[in-house]
């Protein structure tokens, strides 16, 4: 059973993956988030993508599950 923080982590990982696929032109992902990350510049966009991925993975794997 997933907690709310783990679900948020999964969402962050999915968005980071979509942003990476959009950057490498695997497919076009027209979402305001892609435009927002690119308006900060190329280096900041990489920091945002990487941060989303790391934070998402952290939330997925390091969130305590509680008692079952």
C-alpha cells in the first residue's frame, strides 16, 4: 500500500521522465511545466529535471510505510 508521499514521488518521477523525453525529442510533451523549466535557461532546466527525479525517487523509496 502506497502512502501519499510515495504517490507524490511517483508523480514527480513521471514528470521528470516526461521532461527528459521531451528534451531528447523522443516525443513532444506540450505542458506548461516544460515551458516554465525552459524559461529559466538550459542549466536551470537540467537542475529542475534532476531535482524532480532525485526528490521523486527519494520519496518513493525512503518514505516509511507504517504498520501493515
